[in-house]
């Protein structure tokens, strides 16, 4: 027997604590680095050094489980003999194990109460005690043990039961946790308060006996308040913030960072999302949409122009649902036609070619263009302006002006500038599930199913994502410097060691000249007031509304996008597919309507109390290298919306209780001369420009 025991002992290999792959909880924080957004992982486990566990808590565990821990050889001979006797006689299979034995069982073995398992436990415990210090063993034990309520390790337990880190545990709190080690569910004070408190008192008494707790303090000790069991809170939230968590994980596991299994690595991730901004976004959507058609969908994305950090993100009211038919699409990432909210890129392309915002272009309606014979472009309400400046035309959102301007400067030039400013890829990823088949693998900002870009780009008929619109306008707010949108500000390990910092400089690029950015902003400064969406106190803001029409009597998408130097916000509204959108009063929704109300409430909330930031007072680019028109001696006044309304992204403000709407114009979608646009089947997550030959649709779809 002695030889046998010697051979087995010699051949037993002790796994290192590092080899035990304990999956730790990853925690996501808002931008303050303190307020938690989510906890991820299969287990609520947070490893901490022994020094970060309060001494009273350590002593409470020792008093309850192994008072002679620092003096024993790692095993309890009496406990092993008792366990063996019980096995032989059919009694209880539980024996008194040391902390070292418990650690071996939890980390390296299993909980089977058998001779073979106890035999392995014996040799591993002795060898472990010989190879590691008592402090190292205690540290690993405290990080391994289960305390109930899904909490593994004393740090998670301290937060779960008391809302404090393990370093702040008192003797009384530590005794509560020490009681849980033997039977977490049974001794949970919420389940069996009398038994839990009785054993708690005995743990404190043992601490007094060992000289670890003052007798006077014991006499005065009161059972500490324990937090209610509300679940461990693990997993991606089911509401709007869950979509942020999805984006964070995608970003970290993507090629720019390359993290693997983010949810189980015990990371501490500080996001760029500001809690107050996020709350304001959710509140604005909720307030404005109360009483409106539940079929309507919304997206709101807010960006810090100086860093590209996402400040607020609303893609849906829910990320998950028990109802399999529920729509949980992230609409902040859905492809939607931006309508007139795309016109600033057309203006920027013209400015880059020396065409100033004071240059005049023909804004009469209707007009025909070479790339769409037989399909005239019209303005909303057939508004007329024979020689408006580009600043006037973008304020009034004249489609004929901007279709012609895009055709003049080159549709592909507009596309290239927009891609650079908004972070739009050159080609839609065919492996991206949010990209429909008609666009997958094709050039962005082109006719669906083709790689051809027409003059319709000038009025926003090609699909983009709401987050891209927020980024593009942020580029103008940032003096023409593009900064990629990102959700991650910092990544640290479980002990606070910083692994990654993101400041927005990577990928930053000057994509349009500062002069162009200045003049785009200058041109957009009157839109909010024109659309009756001015900010509180007349705060300067540059903005643009936009609407996409299904036909001449219905809209499918409505936008409001705008910025100050410190924040750029895009709001989209539509439906799961591409259906007509109306408000509760039965009126057509335009960009300055419900989307404008959401944008206005959100911007007023987050900017309240902040310094007012000036915007450009004048244009910097002068002259006109293009096809200017002369100022007519007599100019017909612009018409308002006709009795039979023509869908538009910018219709003049009505006199009803409906929020004032935009001015603009409907627009068909043919982009290639002589080739009618295809009929597009739109999936639930995507809305793209739809068009048909005039013989089948005398009232073609429109962009405003």
C-alpha cells in the first residue's frame, strides 16, 4: 500500500491555477466608466487579487470553512476518514474538507462523492499545498466558489448581495457570504432568513474565538441589509441598449481590434455612449410617438463630430421579444433612402468645384434631364424659383435645382464625396444580412441592381443607413474631417489594466476642405427655422429635412438630420418595409413632422445648459465655375402645397395641428437614360428607391 500510494502521489500532476479557464463576466459601462450598461457571460464571475478582498471577509470565510487553513497540510485527515466511513456504512457522503480540498474539487475535479474522487482530491490538495502559498490558494478559492444567485467568486457575490466591491465588505457582510458557501440556496436570507441568521451568528462567534472580531462589536452586530434577488442581470439587454451592446461586440471582434469571445473574457469596456444622451434619445422617441401608429419605426443616432464616438443610439424599442413575429430590426443600421437630407453632399461636391452657395441655378418646375427622358423632375407643390441661390434652394429643398446640380458636377463625384464624408463603403457587402439582394455586391449610391449612379443622387434616392447620415453631417460639423463612428472608448482587463484606447484618430481624414464644410454649414443654418424646428433660445444649428415618396400621394421615409459643432444627430422614420407613413391625424409624415419633433426634443434636452456654439457667419467660397443663371427682373413667387398634395420631403408648413413640414419635391427614380428603374422587392430591414416605367405608373415615386 505504501509503494502504491508513493507511486500515485509521484505521478499526480497538479494543474496550474492559470490553466483553469474560468470564464469571467465582461462589463460594459457608459462613457463615465462607472454606470453599468450590461454584464455579459455565462457566469457572473469577477476574479480579484486577494488584496482586494477585505480582511474581515477573508476571516469570515476561514471561520466558517477552515479555521486552521494557514497551518494545515492542505487536507483534513479526520474529514477524509469520516467520509470513508460514511461511504462504507451508507451514511452521509459529505466529509469535512479543507479550503484547499474544496478548491481542488471546484477547480479541477467534480462534485461526485466517491472514493475515486476523494482519492484524487487528497493527492492534488497535498501537492497543491506544497507548490503554492496559502495566500495563492485562498485567492483562487475565493474566486472559484459559488455563492448563489448566479455569483461565482467573492467579488461578484459582494456586488450581488450588497452592491459593493469585495474590498469594502464588513465583517457582518462577510459572514453572510461565508454562510452561503455550504449551501447557497438554502442559506440565502431571502429563502430561509431564520436559518441564515442563526448560522451567521455562529460564524461571528467563531471569529471572536479566533481573535478576528471584537467581542464588543459582536454584541452590537446587526444582520446587514441584503439586496433582493432580481436575477444576475447577465446577458444582452432586451431593450434599446441591447442594440448598443451588439455594436460594441461587433466592433471589438472585428478586424480593427480582433478580440475573441468578448462576453467571457472579464473585460471592462467603457463605451462612448453618454447615459444622459441615451436617456434623452429614448425619451424623445417615446414622447413624440405616444398615440401614433405602432407600425411606425424610428431610428436616432447621435455622434460627437470631434471623435466619431456614438453619444446616443436608438434602433428599436426592443432588441428581443418573446413574440416570434415581433420586429426587432436595428433600424439605425437599416438601408433607407434619405431623400432631401442627402442634398448637402451634392452642395459640397459643387463647392469643391468652385460653385459657391451664392451661385444661382434654375429651380423652376417641372424640368427634364438627359438621364431621365420623359420623366420630369418636379418640386414639392410645383414650387418655382427661376434663379435661387444654392443657399435658398437647399433651404426650400428644390429638387429641380439639386437634381440639375448633381448632373452638372457629376453624379459619381457626389457619390465619392458622400462615401468619404459618411463612411459609406464603395460596395455593399454581400455577406451583410442588412443588405438586400438588389444591392449586395454592387456599388453603393447607385441604382439598385446596377453599378450606375444617376442625377437622382442629388436628391437622395439611393439607400444609406441612419448612422451614416449622422457621421456625414458630423464631418461637416468637424471642418471637413471625417472620423469613423465607434462605440468603444476603452477596454481594460478585470483588474483595470488598460488594453485598448480609442480616441477617434485612427481612420480620421480630411475629406472635404474646411472652406467647403464652412459653406455647407452656412447654407444649412436657416433650415430648422424654415421647418419650424428651431432649437431653444434660437441656438444656431445646421440641419436638413428629407422625405422619400412611394408615389405622388404617399411617403415611405422621413428624416431630420442636423448638427452643432459638438453633436450631430440623425432621425429616421418609416415602417418595417416600405409602406405609406401617416401620423395619428391621418396626415402624411414629412421630415419636419414627427422625425423633426424627435430631433428637436432630443437636441434641446442634451444641449440645455451647454455653451452656445457659433456657426459660420458668411460663405468663404466665392464665384461660380458652373452653369449659373441670371437673376430675373421679375421672379414668380414660390407656390405652396396644392389642394391635391404632391408628396415631398419639404412641403410648406400646414395650418393644422400637425407639426410644420418641409419644403421639397417628389422625384422619380430612373437613373440610366432610356432604362426604366427596376421594381424592387424590399425586405423588412431595408427600404430602397422604387421605380417603374411610366406606362405602368403614371405617378412615379418621389424624393423630397
